[in-house]
C-alpha cells in the first residue's frame, strides 16, 4: 500500500507546479510508504506525480514509483507515468495476456502491468482489474491525466481544484499541506457525520476537497475539463444476481467464490497475516487462507476490561487459531494504554468517523509483529446478511408502509412523540415518517442522530442549510439505483454502498496505513461479490448466509463460533473516551448530555470538534 500525489496545472501562464508543495503533500503520508519515495515532473513542469512506497509486490528497485513507460509508437513527450496505490491480484494473468499481445515487461510488478494495460486499452484498463486500487496516470502524448478508484471503494483518492491546478492525493488531510487548498470545513459533511457516523462520498470534511467516486474513472483534459465514467455499481451487481437461477448448493457457491478470492488475496512477496476475532467472518477467512498456505500468523486484540467475560474474544480466537494451525499473537489493550493512544488515533484519522479505533488497535498489534499485510473479515455481514437490519428493516417497512403513506401523518406523529421519546428512544419518534420506504427505514435504523435532532446540536438555521446541502434522499437513492427487486438486495446495497464504503473501508485504510500495514478484504472482492449476491438472495434470512460462510473452510468454523451471538468488534473504552476532560464540549448540549445518550452520538460530536467542524 502506498501514498500517491498528483498535480496538474491547467491555468494560464508558464508557471509550473511548486516542487516543495508536491513533496510536502507526499511526505505528509510517510506512514503510507516508509520503504521508498519518488517524484516526477513533466518537461514543462506543469504536471507532477509523487509517491510514498510500502513494498509488497516487487520488493526491489523494480517497483519504484512514479513509474514511466515510453509509448511504443510515440515521439518525445509521449510517455506514460503512473503513481499507484493498491494491489492488482490478477496481475500475473494480465502480464501473460500482455506478453501475448507483444508487450515487453521488464519487471515482476503490478505497477508496470497497469502501464502496459493502459497502452493497450486506454481508460478501459479498469475493466480488466481484480484488486484494490487508486491511481493517477499521466498520458504525455494526449496531455491528459486519468484518475481511477477500485469498484467497491477500498482505496481512497481525493481531489482539490482551485481553478488553476488540480491536486490529488491518497489522504484528504495531505492536500491541506498545499497553501492553495483552504482548510474550510463543510457543513454538509458535518450533517453527514452526525447522521451517518461518517461522511458520505464524494463529500469530505473540507469544502474544497472531494472524493473520487468509487468504481469510477475521471479523465482530466489539458484545459482542466474532465469526464467521469462509472464502471461499477454495487446495486446493479445485486440486481443482476437476483435474476440468475438459484444454485443447487449455496454452500458450494460460497466456498468456491471465497476460496478463489482468498487465493487471489494471498498474492504477495511478504508474509500475509490475518486479523482474528471470535466471529465467523475472520475465522472463515483464516480457515480458507490456511488451505492456501500453512503457518499463517493470526493476530487478536483483547481488552483488559473484557477478560473472563462472555464478550472476551481471546479464548475462542485461540481455539480457532489452533484448529487452523496458525501462529497466534494476542495483544492486550489496557485502559491506560487506550487513553494514551487516543490523541494519536484522532490525529491519524484522515476523515472523521465514529468507527476505526478498533481497526487502529489491531493494525498496531499486527505491525508490532512485523507484518506488512493482513487479511480482514470485513464484508461478510454486508454481503451474507450478518446484520440484524436484514430482518428488522423489511419487517418494519411492511408493517408501517400503509400508515406511513398517509399524507402528513408521519410528520405530525413525530412532532407529537418527540418530547416523550427524546430521553429514551429519540429515533423512534420518526417511525411513521420514515416508514414509507426500505431506504428510509434503513436510515432510521442505522443513523446516529436522526435528521430532526440536528437543530438541537447545530442550531435551527445551520442545521437546515446543512441538511439541504447534504440531501439525504439523493444519497439513499444513488445507493440503490438501479433498485434491487428483493428486500434483502436493497438492504445489502445500502449496507455495502453506504455503511461499509463510507465508514468501514475508509477506516480500515487510515487505521492500517497509520502503522504502514496493508489491510486486505477478500470478502469485498469485485469478482466474488456477484456470486455472494446470488447466495444472499437465496438464503437471506439470517443467520443462513453467515452459516454458509462458516461452513466454507475445511474443517468448518467451530460450532462455538457459529453459535456465538454477534457482538461486533467493540472497544470497551469508548465511553471512557468521550468522557475525557478534553472532550467535554458535548455536555453543553442537552440531548447529548442526557444520561441515556449513547456514546456513539456523543462521539460523533467529539470527532467533529476535533476536526474543527463545530
């Protein structure tokens, strides 16, 4: 995993990009790439690319970036230059394909494969890729820059355009190193954080920075104009899977798809470890990975406050590690340790989120064991029905949709119920107002603060403007366009396209990169996903999908893990975090200061404060 930077000056005049600015942005991301650094400038100095390298594939100088390739049929200035973050898991297959088409590749790197693939297919190269990636590629012959981001948004890429120069980087905060990118926060993003617990793309915490949309390419022309091509849609994949005839064996379908994905995700020139909890997802990932390679290194974090309790994951994780023959490391987190690390966690957080602290802790533990790559079980709940929302959202919707369809009833009932429910179940007041669609019921079930609660935090006028700019209905509609035909398909599109993409994957990226650790997510794979979507629509009633996942390895995940109630990957010190003296500002807001207010609602406000958003 790496850090990429690009600068493309399209404004008038002969001035080139500032080298000091380029390097400042690059070196702000030092932990993303401690193994190497590089910079490249076009002959007219109007285009520059830079790179911080974490060497995973092609460990020597052969993998140095930015990497340049001269066009086979071009003259001076016709080279292709690439700065790339991620891994292309099918690069060896693509390398053979390119060789058959007359390309001469000099290295054993996926980076060089991308350059030759672009030379052969142009911007459509992304249609051939299996992996997680974000890159900027400058085509000197066409004088254009191509930006691309993987189908499911595993790897981030951010863009800022000041009307003269376009800047891109792997971290939003890194772009603030440029004096031309204002540190002005976005109220729409603030509303998104308070409602969703994270900021929906393409918004970022800063009004002048946007996320390159996942599953998309952006081609930037010499005059600064650009065109966007969306090449992947999660909801479209789920909708297509619903039309495919049911398989004879769902278990076989899941096993074959995930065994293939795990095999692909094991491609590496360094050791690959596994994050291991006491849950089905990570246990199944370890079991399937053990079929590919013996003597895996599994890493578990335990919490001093959970020791000996029913939610202590360490004992069961040890059992799983023994069954699959993994070398097992356990890192115990204490209250004092967590408190001392909390300021660092917040400074490492690239975009505000109520999640990610657990990922930071396990990434720290893995890196302390010398690992540079680790597999995670992220994605199993979203694509195999592991969340309670797969049952509760359809149930609530079908019970509520008739009364919720009566004009004005929902809003009136919410206003009448809010004073009564504000202290105990504030979101429940909107049950009729938000019962008119699966997407709205999902929002009510998932949201941290309900939209009508924001005036109590931000003030009436600011909240109204922020919510209007956020446009929640458009965000929900985009996530389910085209809309899946099954209830479970709609929930999966919302969970995967919003919660997973904007929160879990983004948090895994910054948390892993803070420790120079590449986190791979084989359950979030663009090749396996259509197959898992077929399984999801056939065995949608939880826990059927997750049980299929647990039966995928040989031997299957232990019955004690399969029968264990889902607890999530929680951090027992979360409540302690929001009560630290430095984070006391939330106490002045009655809805947050109420004793029954949960930590997530307070934490969303605390994080917003830490980013200077309120």
